[in-house]
C-alpha cells in the first residue's frame, strides 16, 4: 500500500487485533521516511518510541478536538515541509 498509494498521514494504534502496531514503525521509516505518523493508542509510549513518530496521543486523555487539531497541524506542517524541499 505504501508503494502504490499517496498517503498524507498514518494514525497508528499500537493494539492491533493481529499484533502490535510497533512492528509497522520500521517498515514505515524504511519505505516512507517523510510520512508523518501519529500514535493514537490506549497507553503511553516510551521516549524512544515517541521520538520516532510525529505525535503520540493517549485515547483516554485525548478529546476529539485535540485529535482533529493534531491531524490538521501534522498534515499542514508536513505539506509545508514538502513544498520547501
């Protein structure tokens, strides 16, 4: 999907039914290093994991407004950086 589709943003939950979303981070970093990733999960992540993504949000602490604002700011910021490159 990364090779065949244009993707503006990945919102990744760490608790997936078939495994951990953390397993996708190296693949995203390798195949789409400029693609912004927002972790939106049930639990906080450690500093190492957080440093490898654009933003981290905990579901129980995040309102819909915060989620929407994070998505908007991330896409806007990423689009601005792409235009500068």
